[in-house]
C-alpha cells in the first residue's frame, strides 16, 4: 500500500514538473493552445492568420473541448466564430478537421439539419441563443471572429518549440554536412510527420526569402522516404521524385513549377539552408535507429468523374487520352487551411468552342481565374486558388467528335 502511495506521489511529481506551455502568446485552455482573433475575417483570411503561426483554426474533438471553447470566448459578446472544419458534402464523413487527420465522424456537434454544404462549406461555432455550442455551415466569404489553435508543448530553452520538439535554423551545408551539424546540436536533420508540422516549418521561414530548405529525408522512390533521424515515414508531401538526386528539399515559395510546402528531390551535395530537430527535454545524442516501413500512395484515375475531388489528384477531359465528346465540370478542394494549385500539362481543345473555365472558388459564381482555350498539346499552365477550392468547367460547344483529345491536369494542396 505504502509503495502504491509513493508511486502515486512520484507520478504526480513528474506530471507537476512537466511544464506544459503555449508559444506565440496563445492561451493554455483545457490542455490546448488557443487564441481569439476578434476582428472579423472571411474564412480564407482566418485560415491564413492561423497558418502564419504554424497552426490551424480551432478544432473540438470532444464534448469537453467543445464546451471549453465556448467558455473561452463567452465574455467577448461574439455570436459566432470560424472553426477548423470544412465540408465537401452533407455527411459527417465529408466534413474534415483542419489538421488533416480525420472527419467529423470522430466527434461533431452540428446543429440539427447540419452538416449542409448547401449553405456553405465552411463551418462556424455558434455562441448565442439556442444554437450556442452548435456547429453550422456558413458561406466562406462571410466575415466572423475566429480562434486559432497550436499544439501544446513543454518548456525548453530553444527558440522554436512546437509539439514537444525543438527546431534550429541553420546556414547552408550539404546533406551530410547538415546532418553532422545537427548531431553536434544533439539533434538530427528535421523529419516531418504531419501537415501541421510541415506548415509550422514553412512558417519559421516566413520572414526569409529562400526558395528552398533542405529537410532530413532521402527518397528512394516516389512514395518512400527514409528519415535521417530513423523515424518511420507516416506522412509525405513529396510532389515530384527523381530530378537531380535523392535528398529532399522543401519549397518555401509557390511558382509555376513548385508549391510552397511541397517536397522535391535534389542533389545531396547541393548547399542549402536546413532545420535541425530534437525532442524537448534532455538532449538525446544517441545514434541512428533502423529504417522504416511502407506507406500507400493514391491518385484518382485520369477519367472524367464530375463531382468533388480532394487534392492531390489528376483530372482529365472525358475519354482522355482519346477524343472527348462531352462537357465535364470538376470541383477540386482541399483542407480548409490550404489552397489548390492546378497544373495543366496537356491541352488540346477546339479553340474558342471548347474552353476550360477555371474559377477561384467552388462554382461558376466565383471569380474566373482563367479561360484556357488552346490547341497546343503539351505545355505547362498553372493556376493557384486564393481559397481552398477551384471549380473547373470544361465546356463542349463545338460538337466535334474527333480530332481533339482534351486535357490532363494535376492538382495539389499548397499552403
Ligand atoms: C511529461 O511529458 C512528456 C511529454 O509529453 C511525457 O512523455 C511524459 O510521460 C510526461 N511525464 C510523466 C511522468 O508523465
Ligand atoms: C477575403 O477577404 C480578403 C481581404 O478582405 C479579400 O481580399 C478576399 O477576396 C476575400 N476572399 C473571399 C473568398 O471572400
Ligand atoms: C496525366 O498527367 C499525369 C501527370 O503528368 C501523368 O502521370 C499521367 O500519366 C497523365 N495521364 C495520361 C493518361 O496521360
């Protein structure tokens, strides 16, 4: 009995010495890091603000979280706030949390009659009257206050502390030079295990003008990355493989050829800025453990399936690569906090009669980004949305049933 009491006291003492904190001036509420932004903003701007801290809009995944956020903002006289849930349909399984790890099948508190993407794909948390604490779909273009969320962490002396890891920014070195430098800091070249961590690392460089940084992975194929710290590959943002080498780099800017936050391969001897990472607490300078197991890649087939496509994926004209004989419309979407980058690598359509209209939103009501209208075959045309959807309306007014093979395009989720 005495032993049990001592054990209990010991465990309690350890927990008490575990100093849970929030960085960036976020408030520690119910073991989450939250920050209220009272100035109303549309969903795109709200997500962008949260992403700027390496976070997302807040997510409630238990009834306790859901009540806690209500209590947190209750005294501010606000009647609704954006939350980190985005719906592509009317089922709970079609509403995704911003951290990209699941749908609202896990937990939800939708008001009766919701989710209903028909009233808007974005979701807000109501704070007044009989709907208080309930979730309701709203038009993403409306402006509301919002709460951002960051993972909790524990105190350590490092400048960049996220989700129980310390990160260190370094000047240019080759892959092996970088790993040695990290080891001298009791750390390793950074491995990345979630979309949130990926976003956090890009946010560390938001004030710097580099095009790329090196990260601590070596890609042996399109869908297999070995991390320098020996951790298992459980997340990948590798966009293209096999150009120039096998060492990974991450783009910090979106261009015609690269998406911010995506990974590419490069020559391992190229000098690049890099990030080291170690767990918080006592530095662990032990060696490198054994390599990982295999993950699955997925890509939509290159056929016309009208409807909602979640990034990443491929779309192509009906019957591609054979002659198209019908129109087709596609809604491309991704998690609420991201944008869509759409790249056509083949376009061969009847000029002026069969345009591909690309809208910056989820319907033809959104602003037209571009009407792609060409007879050119191979090439490279890239469009990036401002929010998290693109609507592609391929029209077919020519009636031509031979000659034109249409288009093939890929789309990715970018920050
Ligand atoms: C202290 O926090 C760390 C990190 O979350 C955790 O792994 C550890 O179990 C905690 N300590 C105790 C004694 O629970
Ligand atoms: C969101 O607000 C910003 C700034 O006011 C504006 O530029 C942008 O067009 C808005 N986006 C949408 C989808 O309403
Ligand atoms: C469409 O483009 C993708 C990406 O370039 C390519 O992998 C795929 O093979 C193309 N599909 C067809 C049918 O050509």
